[in-house]
């Protein structure tokens, strides 16, 4: 039955998932966030460092304030300008995909984004861009404008509406003249967008996108049921040997969860109330999206209760180090969990239980919300919980979750153990 179902999934769902995953725009957005990763991760480490609990008692209030002020520029360029990095990344990625001049497409995307971004009047005179309009508040605006600018640039180039230069002209000079008309078209288009929305009740394109697109999408993506269902779908795909995280998370949910994380991070920086329970960090380190809540309970069960089964013990020894760092493919394909009907139930229940426990603790105020501080997805459990919540309770919640899930997995591993032992005894009797 499961083989037939797997074949049907391979036939119908996998091509659909591949098509979504290979979508040019989704790929560009994903690549842009990957480009931004070193900046946000380094900024997260610095932010976590300056906000270590009890740091004020260790350094003194004045020294801590001076230290925090000194590293503020790092936070500005890694978090408060995140949309600028994403816009450049999308422009570059789409330019490369369309075999255009990547640097010109990237700068066009940035210029277009700055045109539609409102300019603020400074208190000391003059004008400038508010960091709020270059950071998380404008992430969806940046994505849309970057895609629009890249497509507008491509529209002109594809129709050969460019200056053609002789071969004797140096390449850099030729590129400048070739890009003149596409660049002009993109900038004029963005000016028209700016003028149009200036005549509406929204005032700016940024405000329109934030109110009509970013807020509704974020509310849907940050809902508890949506997160739980996404986690179940991830593990369902893994059950059939498909990379659930790539299909469910990377292709669809990544931009939504990242924007929620960045909003939490902005609030954490400003020492304000953190707005969202559901974020990328919640999904990965509390909601079971990265496989640790399968790897840890299974490995605990193997080493504590099923050491006598040589095959499982050997698997545990091989999977132990990868499992600590959230790499659970050896367990999925080695135990195996894949296409194992007994294992389907705990696989589907794992994200449900982990989400319920973490959400309940955070909703009740017993555990701080994820601050938006980013850590590598291979960060071991407990440590990841402490860092992402800036609290020991984050690690405690992970320990509780692992404990509950260990009981769940023990029940089903015991069933599998007895089944395999029975089969081996029958073979021995024959």
C-alpha cells in the first residue's frame, strides 16, 4: 500500500514540488536570503553577545551601554538595511538567471527600491531614508520591486532596445552604454509607481504593500495551525523519501518566516515587546522543522532501551554525531523511517507535539519568544534554544519536548523492535 502511495506521490506531487522549487522568482528570493545570511548571522551573534543575561552586573551599566553603542553600526548594516541586501541579491540572481549583466540589474533593483521608498524630513534639517523603511518593514516591497525592475530591464534587452557599440570600445564602456536605455526605463517606471501611489490614500507603495500584502501574509504564515500543518507535511514528504524541508519550507514559507524573525529582531534591538511567537527560529528549533526532534528521541531510545539490538546500536553509533547537529538522514534511511508504516504515526505527531509544547510555554509567558537572533541550523538542541530566546528557558523547553517525544518514539520503536524480533525468530525456526 505504502509503495503504491509513494509511487503516486512521486508521480504527481514531486513534479509539482519541483516546479515550485525551481520557480525563478522563488529561487531568486531564496538566493537573496542566502546572500544575506552571513550578515544576519554575524549581526545575530553580536546582538546575542551584548544582550547576554546579567551582562550589566558583570560589566557595569555604563560600560555595557558604551559597548552596545559601539556595536550599533554592525546592527544597522546587518539588520536595519536587510531589505537593501535582499533587493541586491534578487536583482543579481534574476540577472544571472536571464543571462543579463548581473551588476546592472542588481543596482537597478536597488535604485528602483530607493525611488519608491519614502524620504523623511530630518529634525536637524535636510532629508534622508529612515532605517525602518530599509529594514523589515519593507521586505515585501523590496522583493516585489526587485522582481519588477529585473523584468523591466529584461523587457528592454529582450527587444534589443539598446545601444550597440563597436567591438573596439572597451567592455566596461560598452556595458555602460548598452545598459543606458534599460536603466532609464526601470527608473522611469519606478517614478511612475511612486507618483501613482502618492495620489492614493496609501501615500506610498511601501505602505500599500505593508498593509495589503505583508501584514495579511505574515498573519497567515504566523498562525499556529499553519505552522503545525507545514511541519506535518515536511515529515510526510520525508516519510516517502522526499526532502520535506526543501519542498514545504524553502520553496514557500521561507520569506514569510524570515520576515517575522526580522520583525522580532527589530523589536529585540529596540528593547520593545517581541510581536511574534511563530518565526523561522521557532519553526526550526521548537517546531521540529530541522529533524532534531526526531534524531534526539530516536538516538536516546536506541542507546538507553534498545542497545541489545546490534543493527540499531550500530546505526546509533553512525548517526550519533550527525544527529546531534540536526542531520537525521542516517536515521530516516537507515532505521528506516522511510516507508515504514509503524513509524509514520510518530513522524506526523512529532511536529504537532513539539509545536504545541513550545507554543503553550511561549503563549503563557513561561518562556520568552524567539528574539530573531539567527544561529546555524546545525546548532545542537538546548544551546539553540538558549541562544534564540536569550533565556535558559528556551533550552528547558527543548529538554521537555525531547523528553515527551522520547516517550512517544519509545512506544513505536518498541512495536517495531518486537515485530523485527518476531520475524528473526521465525527465520531462525525455519
